C-alpha cells in the first residue's frame, strides 16, 4: 500500500538517544523541524527501525493479538480477547505502522539510487550506496513478511523485480490504489531480495554501514549478511511444502554462505530507559499502570513439565514469569468467560517476568536458537541442532551454566514434536512468528482448543467447570481481516485479492498454510 511519505522528524529526534548521538542531531535538522530540506539516511534508518519494532511488538498486534493466539499470555480482565475477539483497529494500525516503516526504508533506497542525491547519501559514516541499499532491502523483506504472514496477499514492492503486480510504495506519481500481489509471488521475491542483499554485504563484510544510527547491528555488514541468510532460512522453510525445490535451493545456499552461529549474532533492537524510547511491554504495563497481561496456564504448565512432551522443570520459567505473592508460579487460565475474569486476582497469578518487562528490553527480530531449530527440522530432526537450539535459548535468557547442562542432559531425543515444541518455547514474546509457526506446523499439541476444560473448582461455594469457548470462529484464527480503509479506498484491488485468496475472514488460510 502506498502510504503518504512521511519521514518523522519527531520520531527521529526521539530516537537519537537510541543512536547515542543526541548532541549532534540538532545541528543537522533544518530550521523548520516539520519541513527539513534534507534528512541524512542514518537518521531515516533510526526512525524506520523504531517504527518497525514498535509496530511488531505493540500492545495491540503483539500483546492483545499474537501473544494471545500463541497462548503465551492470557487476559485476566478482558478475557474475550483470549477468545479471539480482536478489534478491527488492530489490523489497521499494524498495516499503517509497517507501511510507514517501509516508506522510510524505501526513501533510503531512493536517496542512494538517485543520481542527484547518491553522493550526499553516502557521505560521512553512512556507508556506500550499495551497502545502504542492501541493509534497507533486508529490513523491507522483514517488514513485508510480517505483513503477508498476517494478511496473505498484500500490496508489495521489490527493489530487484519489476513485476507489474508489485505496486506498493510507488511515487511520482503517487499510487494510492496499488494492486495486491499474491503471497506466493511475494515469498519467492523476498528470498531473492535477501539473497542478493546478503551477497552484496558479504563482499564488504569488514565495512560498516549507517554507523551508530543502526540500533540492530551498529553498522556491521557481516552481521547483516548473516541476518539476511538466517531470514532466508526461515522463509524458505515456511514454504517448503509449497515449493520444495526452491526452498531447498535457498536453504542450502543460506547455510553455505553463513547463518547465525551464536547468540552474539542475534538480531535485536534494544530500547532505553529514557522516554519515549521504552520497550512496548513496559509502556503497556508499567507506564500505563495496567496488569492485563498474565502468563497463561498453558505456558506455565509446559515449563513446569506438567503439559506437553517434556516432564522436567524448565529453568526459563523464572525468566518468563514472576512468582505470585506466595512465591508460586501460577498461570492465568486461558480463555475464561468474562464472568470469571476476576476469578484469579492479579496478586495470585504470574505476570510477565522482569527481563522482558524492562524498559530497555532488547526485542528479538531473529535469534540463534530459531536458526538451530530450523536446521534440525531441515535435517530430519537432527539431535545436535536441537540441543544447540535449546542451549542457545536458555543462555540467551540468562540461565546459569549448571542448570543449562542439567536440562540438556534430561532432554528426550529429538523428533518432530519435541523440536517444534522447544521452538515454540524459545519464541516467547515473538508473537507473530510464534503464531505463524503454530499455523504452519500445528505444534505444540497441548494448546487449548474449543471445549477443552480450562478450569474447574469451587467458585462462590458452587462447583464450576469452564470450557474454552471461542467468541469468533471455532478454532485458532489463521489471519487478520484487511484494514477497513482498504475495503473503501482500494476496493477494486481488495476484492480481486479476495477472489484469489478467499473470503476476508480470520478462518481463511493464506497460501503457505498447508497445516490441516
């Protein structure tokens, strides 16, 4: 979708703290802060990275949407959201936020491509035109995957492919009603975008791009190349059942050229303790002084060894959740009816842990543990990659070496259920990606389903049994409906997308979702 191009100066200035260059930024902003004559590409990158992460992890899409769909969280007040009632505005804001980030990233590419601006764009510590374009393409690929995984067919734009269906982000003249590209076309082009970007950055692996303005990798080309190849591994794996030959080709090439090899490679965006740059969960709980989000009984019981294929207590429980006032870990029953919303007072259940609820939490774009689980799956549930993935996740969350060794020693052998369940546990707080993997694989098997008993006990002197009863549909939603504004302002292309994909319902499967 073409969103009116806005390079948010207030967002850039606010993000200067993240980049560590607050003393210098004001000298480079035009005297009219709302209409700068030029904005350097490193500052545009800061704004784009922050916009991307704020949207992916916002209170709406991540906390009240995907985190609930993945059953990591359970609402203890507005319990209807745990039963798949999602406000239309969530989709609208997610769509708009990601397209704003995409427009900023595309602006970087334009400034590095246009003959009249190329030299200025590459001045100072920004890096060469080719390297800036490569980094921007990687982040664009990440954002477009985040959009298509939620909606399916979407307006899409490619740097390296002039397909006439790729009409998003078009300017001069503006295209306010772009066509929707099929998810199949999008995924196949994303793989090429990542491959070409990684190859470019590998040629200049010792160089830096964007300098300190790059919050994710601080400008290190070699890390960006690994990230691009690791993302390619993720995307190729996702479509392996739709196009096994293409998926295999990209997986093999990505592994050959280099993916993440340790937690030091993780792609993270670290927030700060300074307003307005605190992490999204912190802003939704501490700043807003709310306790809506509790850790679900599903996740707590899985980590306690009471649910699922693992029977040994998982040391990540103390990292993922807080004990209640009695020092016990108690999950909020997932999907209670509104009438039972106050059954468990907030001091009796476990809220999100202090690590992930910190103001300066480092949000994950992708991590080493996920890469290892992808490799294990590709190699028919490889034992070594499975153990390495579990170890990486535990170490990332700060579990001590003795506990790590004991837990690894107690792991049952790798198989499909165990690898994919450990992957689910490792993706905690990466809501959209976890939800996507649940849709793709059907794992973990222990998630609450319609009519399952979620709580039974004495309430008000009466024995009560509550079963999970979705308010929307009868099973886990497999997509979000398109934003309402698309249905009115881009109606023709919206309707053509429905003709290709199916009705605009949360139960309509997107192209890669082959799970029955």
